[in-house]
C-alpha cells in the first residue's frame, strides 16, 4: 500500500475505485464513525476536548455565552456525546443533524454517555435530569425534547428543513470541508441563526490522506474533474481554504476571529494562534515546501499567498449576523 500511496497515478486509481464501490453501494460510508473505533473512555475524552475547544475559542472562554441557548450541531457523527456535554454546560436545547447515517453501536454509545455523565458535577447532572436515564447495568440512555438528532439531512441541500432564525449558536468540527456545496450550506446556516447568533466551526483543510505521502498539498494540483471522481461521495472534500472562509465571514458576520490550528505537514498548534509568526510558528523549510509545489497547483490555488497555502486548519468564531 505504501508503494501505491507514493504514486500519483496508482493512488488516484485506488481512490477512484473506492468511490465507485461506494456509489454502487458495495462499500459503506465511513464518514462520521469516530466513536465506534475508540474505547469508551477515549470517546468520552474526545467529546470533552471538542466542547473545551468550543468554549475556549468559540465563546472566548465565557461559558455564559452558552447558557440558555439553542444550539445546532452539524455532523455529530456516530454518537451524541458533544451535545450531551453542551446541555450539561447550560445549553437550553441541542439539535444534531448529519448528512450521513453513520455506523454506530447503541450499546457502545450507552457506555460512552454513562462515562460522560459520571464525570460531570452535581449541577451539570441536574441539568440533564430530563435527558439522561441511567440503566441497571451502569450504561445510560439519552433523549427527550431538548436533545434532537436527525440523520440524512445534508446541510448543503437546497431545501434544508431548518426554520429561519431558530438557533443561537451553530457548531461543527471537521465538517465544513466535506460539504459538496459550501456556499449553499453556509447560507442555510446563516438563515437559521438569530440576529445576535454565533457560529463556531473547526475546519480541516488538510488532504485527509489523499496523496499525502507525496506532498501535503499535492491534492491541490489535481484538476476539479478528476478530484470529484476520486473524492466523492465519501469523504467529499471540497478543498476550499482560508480565503473563501474569510470572504464568507466578512460578508455575513459583524465580528469574526480566525484561530489557526494547523500548518502544512506539522502537528496541531496548542493553543491555537490568531496569527503566524515567522521563525516561531513556521520555518524556511515550511515555506520551501509551499514554494516547491506552487508551480503545479491548480490556478485557483496558485494565486493564494504563501501563508494562505501554509494554513491547513482553522477555528472560526463568528458573531452577529449582518442584516
């Protein structure tokens, strides 16, 4: 497999084969099945980290901005652990929608929910009194009118079934890069936000292992036609990057902050940073890697600055819908 991954032609054919099998329904979708592959405690800890990110970067560390709010989570995946924690932290309701119907294990999930619940304070447990039901075997069932989940509801569908101005906060993690029509999905989200609403999104611009053995940005050298063949429908990867999100944020929100989470070929920044400092966050080696691949990039990427190409992940904190 390593030899295939290092060959652009062989890797491309291998990816295309997988997409054909998916289209023919001979292979299932893998998108969203994160918790299924984790131990109970790892899955619970993952949900805790996700919520910590939302509070730290989305709410600016002010948990009061979450309390009493109606939250829409896009792409919860195979369990509702993040939604459960948001309710425990004070959200009034959490609605979860996902374009996929991911594989999940109900028994495994009930143990994850119990692990999350058992790690809460007494006050947080009280907030879940109408959401969590503890089972005799120590697991937990979740449900009720304040925790809603709907699957096979793509956010980027022209007729996404969401009421206008019905949510205070919209959140997602590693989802927006998978929308086939980001413009449509973004517009749908903005439409269903209340005037003082917020969006908190963590977006992953990386290659998702597609041609990653060749170069972190090699996937940006592939023509749109070929890219659509090898990257859809699972996982669809739209390849849109920082300049697109910057434009959308400026158009639709009064206040926006961008926290950089990754640069090409490097580990995640912890904490995330609002700007890159040469010599601190990246080196000449990083720039040489960008400049080496630049002549081969598709035109709509080749016009980007070195820094915009270097950034491969961002957390968006947006507030106040423009009217």
